[in-house]
C-alpha cells in the first residue's frame, strides 16, 4: 500500500472547494471534503493506474463531485498536487498544474 502525501497547493484547492460548496448549502462543504478525501485515500491502492493527462500528472476523477485529483506516483508514494473543478477552463487547469509546486504538506498514510 502506498503512502499519500498532499501538497499545500492541493490543501488550498480543497479549502477553496469547501468554501464554494458551503456557500451553496450549509453542510455541503463538509460532504465535499469527505468525498474528496475518500477519493484521495483510494489512491493508496489505485495510485498510478489512472491516465497521465499533463506532463507527469495522473488524474483521478472524484466519484461524487466534478473534480479531478492530479497526482504523481512512484513505487511507494502518491503525491497529490492539485484538486481542481473540471468545469473550469482547460487553460486554467494547465496553468494551475504548471505553477511551481510546494512540498507535500500532509501525510495521510493511515
């Protein structure tokens, strides 16, 4: 089973999504966060099985929300770099993935 690391950029993306959905309906932000975290945890088993969509980034699709989880994978570790609403302009997503990456901010190996 692989370790999961989440970059501070991806944590910011999660927070942005939480705030957006919480504004739509109180409590929906918590549900969003729970669903995305579950999708990320699944990468412990499926990391590296998804399609590479941009440079070295794999993309996993959220089961519930229209979000993509962009990550890299090696033998032991999955590093999540972005969690992006896929309804956004594709150019925005490319720019988001091309910006300098911060170091992983959180270990989710549990």
